[in-house]
C-alpha cells in the first residue's frame, strides 16, 4: 500500500476532509450526542461537548500519520460535517482496510453514506492500492448492511458474539467485503479528485 493519509475527496454533494477544531460543536450537535445514532456502536453518545473535543483533538493529532484515514463528511448545502467515515482497521500484510461510518439521523435515507463510502472505496483501491475492503455491522442494525450492499460489497457471513456494544452486551456481527478484482470489474479506472 502507498499510504497518503486523509486527503480531501470531493463528490457531487459532499466534501470529505480532515476534521478541524471548528468541527467540534457541529459534530457534537449533528450526531455525537444522539443516542439513536450510537445505538449499535461501541461508544456511547457524548454527554458534553468536551467528550467530542477530546475525540476530534486526537484525530487532528493523528493526521500527521500517512496511514491514518478519518474523514469529516461535510454536506455542501449545510457547510458543516454531518457524519464521519474512516478506516477503523488495517492489515498492511494482506492489503486490507475495514471501513466504519457514522451519520447524523437528520440525513439518514438520503444516499449520503453510500456516496461517501463509494468515494473512499475508490480512493483506497485506486490510489492507496488496497486489495480488500471490509465493513461490518451489528446483526440488529440491518440498515448499515444495506449501505454495504449498495456500494457493491458481498456478505461474507456472521460471526457470533464477535463484538460488544457500548452497553457491554456481546453482539453477533455481519461481515461484508469487496476485493480489488470485483471493484475494478465494476468501475472504470479514473483518478479520484483529491488533494493533500
């Protein structure tokens, strides 16, 4: 893999970019403080903006690493972030990256996450050189699985009690993936509109 870090990626409706300190309050307001958003996640909704600040500050620090991928999903019409998408796990030995995402509920069902995920997937396959991209979701959260299907991933299977949610409960996880051969067969190779 040729790591390039969190570069800016533009789509018709979105700007995928690095977080800044100015994003702390919008992130807290738009999704991080909402229990409906974090219901199936490993972290609890932030009770205060200071929790959000700690997370964003950590991300900003990690942007110095070329192998760190954490994008703010800025909806151009709103001009502030409405969610996030990132590489949550990586295995350089097999050129594999696992995606994770989170979106404010005001923007659910509008095709925003498939648009963001397709752009990140294109970047990872065509510019970073990954061979396999994966994603997973709590078996009780099939809406997340529909995003995975929409971006061309195939269901690999279910691993029982493979994670714990923020309540500490063991949950079964549904895994999806797409490999480079399938991606390139379905997508003509074009360069992603990105910048450092």
